[in-house]
């Protein structure tokens, strides 16, 4: 089984919108996770530097998080990760998810610090069940 550890090495957050002006009501937030390739550190360790960015439209702020993810596991699993990386295949979901979950937590703290909305997914509002008339048909 592959085990992933995430280390954050740099955090930056910048508010580009004036503090005296309220933020726009329509704001789009885009999240991008880039794993910059995998490097074999030992027979049971593979490392991948990453950059996690949060962009806002209109451009009210930007958040950047850099670090490295280390995957440990058996040699066969790590060989597959290295082979897939060499063949330009997508990185393993377990690594992307580990990086994303750690970086999103840091981005939420940074967004609060600089006074912009956090990069959270939006959930649709629950709708009340339709109030239809009860079925008054009877069958025998």
C-alpha cells in the first residue's frame, strides 16, 4: 500500500483588491494542482514537488502553496508510479488527493487572513419537496 506524506515549503497569499472596497458579488474561484514530476529517492521512496494555486476572477487575490509529496510503499507500486510519470500518464489519485487536502486547508487559512472568500466547493441549496396533492384514487 502506498503511503503519502505532504510537506509545505512555501505559502503566499496576496489580496489584489483594495481593503476599502467591498468584493464583487460574482466571484469565481479556480484551483490548480501541478505535480512537477516524480523523482526516485530510494527503493521505497518517490518524491514529487508540487505547486497549488488559487485564482480569483475578477482578480481580487491569489494564493500559492509549494511543497513536496513523498510516496512510500513497495518497490512494485513505486516502479509503476515512476513508469507512469515517464510515459506522461496522470499522477496517482492518492498523491493528488493528499496534496489537495493539505493545500486546501492551508489556502482556507490564508484566505481568511487576507480577507477573501475561501476556496470551497459550492453545494446546491436543498430544495423542499414539492407539495403535491395527495393521491385520492382508491382501488379495489
